[in-house]
């Protein structure tokens, strides 16, 4: 049985929109190691339609020479949660249909390894609400955005998490590995 591991670049106020605001902090070798460990344990990618449509043009033409993460994104099986996307064009992509927690649980059960999720704010909030997320891997940037899609939206049910790992990186970004509290 697989697990769902969510990775997000996130601000102090919880915004997880397209992370152009991360550029001022750079991308460190340690960040690459952290993300490499998360993706390295993943045998599938689970994305919402909007993130899929952002990732596909950004990653589909990259090679390992451009970015060491390119083979993972291009070769790994991608499962897209969408009620509107019908014909995904990115290599190894399939539409699983509209969000259905039972279908996602069946996908988890059928997965050997982890399903990696990045971005996909609406999907991640639904997964969290339905208890389907096994770990959050957050790179927390010491900035606020004020507006944008939040990881936890106002009105979401309260939740508790256990800190599995935490580390302040050399660029002042904090890595948090969280698990839902039992």
C-alpha cells in the first residue's frame, strides 16, 4: 500500500501559489537533497488539473542536463484529478476523473511506493480533509504574501500534526516534515 506525500513551497502566512517569490532565497544543494529524497521514494505523481497544466509545459521539454528532477517528472506515472481534462498529452499521464476520496484511496492501495503531490492546492486541501495525506514536506519561506491560495483555507476543520523532521537551511528557509497526528 502506498502513501501520499505532499511537497509545498509555502510562505509564513500559508500561501502556496506559483512560487516565483522563492527566487530571492535561491535553491540550495540541501533543498535538492530533500526534494530528491521525497521524489526518490515516489513511484507516482498525483496532481490537480491546474498544476498539471502548469507543470506539463515547464517540465516536458527539460532534460536531466537542465534539471536533475526532469527524469522524475517526465518518466514517472502521473495521475491527474480532473473533471474537465480528457486527453493529457504529457508522457505517462492519465486522468483519474473528478475528485473522489474512494478512488484516491484505491490508487493509494494499488501503489507500491509513494504518490508525490506538489502545488495542487484544492486537491491537497481535499486530501487533507479526507485523511489521505500521510506526510507534508513543507519548505517554509520567511515571507508573507497576503493573498493567494492557502494550504489551509479559512473554515477548514482543525488538524494536528507531528513534526517528523525540521531543519533551518542556510538560506533561512525552514524544512518541515509533518505527519497527521494519530
